[in-house]
């Protein structure tokens, strides 16, 4: 690693900031035998943005007894834009550090073009799930050699 840094420094003016602790909202904790990633601050920001910081948490991202169906009413653009923004934020979270919400987000994303209040409520349920699981993280451990 030092050789690479030296070679790059000969080509560019570099500053070594050391081990990263946060990259694009993903918190990183590196130890001798593991790397842990999480996004609790991003979850808090989403909860605050959608006024869900005081909501009660739930144990599953989707209601197991609920069934999502297409909206039969006409499209309301303002509502749809807010829904699309929420789904996009949740997709980023699912891709980066929370694979446990991926199925729910993929199901909800199918209704982005014309969501109704039931879809929006289901998306907010995912936020309630995240509130109760905000400390979940992914840990990658080194294999003993």
C-alpha cells in the first residue's frame, strides 16, 4: 500500500487522510479482523424528513397480511414525486447497508408511477421498521489463514 501511495504521490499532489470513517453517508469501522458498515445517521435523517422520528417501530418492513395493488384512481403528481423520493432514498439504503429491506423496496418501487395512500403507508412502514433496527450493521470478518 505504501508503494502505491508513493507512486501516486509522485504523479499527483496527495494528502493521506488515513483510514476512512464515513463515505457518502456510510459509516465504516475497521478493526484488525473486520470491517463494519452502517447508516444510522442516514436513517435518522430520513425519519426526520418524513416526520417519523417519534413513530412506533415495527418488526417487519412490510405488513405480512397486506396486499399491494395498483392504484385505480388518477395520478396525483405531487404525491407521486414525494413517494418516488422516499423510495429512492430507501433504495440507496438497501443497496449500501440494509439488504433486509430490499424485497419490500422492490415491491413498493413497482408503484412509483401511480402510488396511492396505501403504497405511501407501506413505504412509511419501512421507515418504522428502520427506526427499530437503526443499529443494524454489516460486518465482514477476515478468514483465519
